C-alpha cells in the first residue's frame, strides 16, 4: 500500500485502488483529505448537469458513526472505517437545480448567439420538467411518445420513471468513483458498500423522504489483511469490443 502524502498519478491510482475491508485504527487520518476528494468528485460528469446527489459525511467523531456501521450489517469496512460517506440521490431537488442551470446560462452566455442561449435555456425550462415531472400515467405517456417519435427518427427511449431513476443513480455513482480514485491518489483507501438497511439508515441520518441511498463508502488507511485475496478481472478481450 502507498504511504501517506505520496500522491499518485491517475493510472497509478487506478491500478493501486482496491476495495479494502479493514482499516487502520491507530494511525492518523486526515479528514480534510476527504473534503478535498469530495470537492473533486462534484466535478464529475453528470446527467444534464443537475447534480442530483449529495455526500453525507459521518466521521469517526460523530455519535452516528457506530450506529451507522451497525446498519451496514456490521461489515468491517464500516466498523473500522475512520469516516463513512453516504452517497444519496436527490431527484427531489430537480426543480431548483434546473432553475440554477437556467439562470447560469442566461447570465454567463452573453457573448453567445441569442438563438444558442435560448435553446440551452429552453432545455432546462421545458424539456427537463417533461422528463422529471411526476403525474399519474405520465411515465407511460412518455414511453409512448418516445416509441411514436422513434418510429420516424432516432429518439431517446429511456424516458420512463424507472429509467430516469437509473440515470440519477448513474450520476451519483460517477461522482462516487471520482471520490474513491481521489482518496487513493492522496494515500487513503475506500470500500463502497451496498449491504445496508436503507430504511433504517435514512431514519438514522434524517435523510429527505425523496432521497435514495446509492452506496456507503468506508474510508481510512487500509491494512494488508483488509484486501481479501489477489485481484480478479475477466480478460479485457471479453469486456472491450471493437466494431
């Protein structure tokens, strides 16, 4: 494992990153590095630049840390973590995020052609509400519209309620991966977890009703015994296809 303060380049960080399930309890841990890596994570690509996610930090000093670790099915990656980061989706704030993007476009693109600015503005003012709006039967109607238009020209088909929800989780996961690579680059380790009681975690952290938990990430300085065996990956020839 890399020593602290020995920052890695991108490919070295990718190669060195492993899901570490046991963290050092004795050594120092710089929680400011977590903040630094989260600041980098929000620069990740995301659908329509809406950034419909949040990172909930639960450091070891928090009274919620131990109860949260217990709700992660008492995994060692949670109980030994020096900090837990709960990645949640916030589809419920799409209106304010769309408005923020709309205002940004109007105020920052003064040197752009008026037609281009208007098109970008209409994307957030008209199209996003149609995609994210929730009305009785609207999901089915959107699918039918996509099918009908798709009979005549290329058309985005993933417009239903389930597909929109998946899209929001994709954006959250992209940001989470950036965070984990950043942590490895600054000398720390992480472990993303899906094994947790989502209902009880939401109650413990008093999360918004409209939020969903994408993953919970354990953070710390990994111990050698925290890596459960050598890395296995399917051959790249099976995963990378050239047409």
